[in-house]
């Protein structure tokens, strides 16, 4: 990741990642060191499954910690409640009408660390989010999918706290 790259995220996501990093640094790593020490006491390390599991967890914790540190360092925290815009950008709550079956869908455009398609939170890098960026109420959104194009109409663009 270049030093110029910013990672958009909501304040809630930033706080969650910060809390997770603190948890790893202050609790999980210390617990893992104790697990490694206890496993070492069991003798021959070549055949010690507890030791190998604890060392593997150490690697996973270190990797997650580096990931979190990097994302927090490059975070561009955007509070959707203070955005004043009539077009779709990061943090928007967008109501779309599916042209094919005349049903409404609501999407929240969030960062990659907070996306959850099941609850309507889509990453800003997702194809449908990219297709919506810059659109206003009444605009058509065409999403290119493997099964073919999907057409939507933007019905509402809001900026509010994302549930």
C-alpha cells in the first residue's frame, strides 16, 4: 500500500479496528506467549501439536496486527452524518428501484472493513457501489454482472448514521 493511499471508513469502523488492535496488543499476544511457554514445557517441540498451534496463532496475530496498524494509519474517517451532498459518495444510504422487478433495495456504501452484503452494507469498491458513485435521484445505474446487466433507478440518496 503506498503512503498516499487513503482507506475510507466510518467513525464506527475506525473505533472498532482501534479496539481490536488494542485487544491484540494488550491481551491476545500476552496470552499467546503464555501458551507458547506452556507448550514448550511439554518437551520435544518437533511433535508438540500445542506448540505448533500456538506458533501458528502467533503468526496470525502478528499479521492481523500489521493489517490493523496499516489500515488505521491510512484511514480517511468520513462521518456520513455530516456529509451534505445530493449525489452518491462514500457513506451514502442509497435506495434503488430494480427496473426488472420493480422492487426497492437499500444499500449503505461503506469501507471494505465494514462491508456486509447481508445487511446491505456494500464496500465502496464493490461493482454496484462503483456504478452508483456520482449518481443522483432519478439517475439510472447499470451494473455489469456475469449473468448480464442489471438496471436500477436511484430513488433516494441520504447521509445519516449507518446502522
